[in-house]
């Protein structure tokens, strides 16, 4: 089982790449799964959705949702945090 780790809080349309794919340049397909994640400050619990983006070479999954400060929190799997961003 993969664990989702906080990657970054970004503004909408601020470039953010996972395995070379800028998440805003692709359709976010919701995989109909709510994921419990801990917020970056204070460990507040959020329930965000898991999304999938793809190009002709690869498919990438991530978790994202809006924090109360109008920023989007992005979470990625443990194995991607090890330097594959």
C-alpha cells in the first residue's frame, strides 16, 4: 500500500510537475477515491480525492484538494518522493 506524502501547497495554475508532467497541462481524471491526508501545518486531517493524469508515455496518480487559504495541496506517493519528481 502506498502512503501519500505532502509535496507542496500551490496556487491554481502554478506549475507543478510529477515525473515531468505539469499537472495543470492535463485533464485530472478522478479515480473516485477519497484519501485521508495530514495537512502540512499542525497535521490537520483532510479528505482529498485521488487523481490521475496521463500522456502518451506515462500515467501518474496524485492526491489534491483545496486548503482553507485557497491553495491546492498536492500529495504524492512515497516512492515518488525519493527523487523521481
